[in-house]
């Protein structure tokens, strides 16, 4: 009896070939391959803190898109994850998720590659070099199909190689509207259960749009380079989730916060004067509702606020009132600007779903995505 025919795996170019990389605005050439970045290269010289670069190369919402008749795919990557000296294992690298014709078709743990050791959060990092690892997706449906390979939202990932046992073609044009979103870690969604479990991706799937997630964990601080990036990129819909990092870092006082918001909006409007733009305030966070930042992480693993509400310091209550006031003041000349109270996505009565008192659980992130879609993409919603 003749044996089964084995089809050789063929290398597919990751750059300059049929594969389209969506969700990234830049590619950094590395020794191993290429690293997606979610902000353009020119912004790097303006980062005030190294963490801004670190979260920019965490590929939340980044995916490889192509068409193929392959039954098997191999994807080789080099990840970089952290490890405290007191922890026995590196931080989880997250998941690689495959969608075929829009339907989940497999998920694999991203292999551990480089490990950045440190004595404490924010301490000097010591690199333990690693090697690329390969994940394999087999048993794919026969025939030509649309494929999306989503990268782990919390782990910088260098793309080393893609191999297939069939033809790989460029994807068909995506006719969906393009939604650009910027926010904090609560939109970056490091703790989601996978790259398609982040709330912007859940909302985009329900709303029938393509999302570009420019959220920067710990760095949603109204940085002008982000506003200029959004100004200069194609967008049919724009949303900004503003406030939690600003309060947590005590980055502004009431006097300076309003003008900074106006300036951020003005810059975006220079490039998108009529694009629907939704300004979203923070979700519920009991520690910061009435007490301003800065914040610290307590011994119980939950955040605590240290600020004094005197002198124009910002609490979440003050931020929400200011954002609502700013939108109301601008709407007479900007009817496409809208406001959404973030507590409609996750309220104070759901504080048990904040694992550390700040960040939602994986289940809560999915709930937020469904609620955002219900409000934003409804027939009478701002993104209708």
C-alpha cells in the first residue's frame, strides 16, 4: 500500500512578499528577523521613558494576513519576556492564534526566547539570550482560504520565518472601515486570554470593522507624537481612552489637563476633520475615583492612591467631568466628536473583576468589547 504523499514545506517571505502585516505601523530589522512596532520609527527619539518603546513592540492587535491552500503552516518566532529574580519561571509569553475564514482554527503558546532578568520591576534588565522557536498549525481545511495569524499581545515578537505546504497569496482587499484606537494598558489588554480576546479586537469583530490598536500600557499620556501619528494615518473611525495613566502618574493638574486634551484633539482634527471621534473616560477603579495619584502597588498586589485632592490634582471623577465638559464645549463646531463614560464598559459595581484593583480580568475584557460594540456600533451610536 502506497504511503501518504508528503508535501515539502516552503519558505514564505515575511517582507516584500504576499503576506500583509496589519496592526503595525513599522518594522524593525533585527538579527533574527523583523520586529513589528505599533508606532512609526520617527517617534522613538521622542520617548521620554524606555517603557514607551517596550510597549510599542508588544504586538497587541498585530496579525499576519494572507490566502493559502496549505494544510499545514509553521511559524518561527523569537520572543522576549521578563523574569523577576524571585520568580521561578519567566512571565507567560502569551498565545499565537490562527483564524481561517474568520473562524478560530488553533492557538499555540508562544515559545520562550530571550529572557530579561531583573531584581525588581523597573530595575536594570539582564539579557539571557534565547533561540527562536517554531509553532505548527496542521490539519487546516482544504482549498484556498483567508488566514490571519495573530501575535501575542503582551510579548515583543521577532518574526523569523513562515513556512507552508501550499501556495501563499496576498490577501484580498479589506473593505471594512478602519478603526484606530489609542488607550492605556486597559486597552492594550496584556492580561487578556489571547490576542483575539482583547476588548478592541472583540468589539471590532462584532462591529464588522478592522482595528488598529495604538494603545500603550502605562503610556497613554496625551503624547503629541501619538496625536501626530493618528493625524497622518488612514482612519474611518477614531477612539481615545484617556485618563487612567494620567491620574495614576499624577501627570497633569486640572489647569494643564484640559489644554492638553484640546491640543491632542486639535492635532488629530488637522488630519481628520470630519471622522467620527469617540473620547472615552476611564472605567471604574475604586482606588482612584476620589483620590488622586500617584499610585503604588501594595503588599497585597493591589494598587493604592497616594495623592492629595487639593490644588487641582486629578482623580477619576475630576477627569470624567473634564472630558465630558470638553466634548460638550467642542460639539457645536465638531458634531462628529462624541463622549462615552468608561463606567458603561466596566462599572464600579464590577470591581471584583479588577485583578489588581486596576486591570480587568480576561473575562471582563471580553465583556468590555461586547459593551463597546453595543454602544459604539449601534444604529444610533457614534460609529454607526
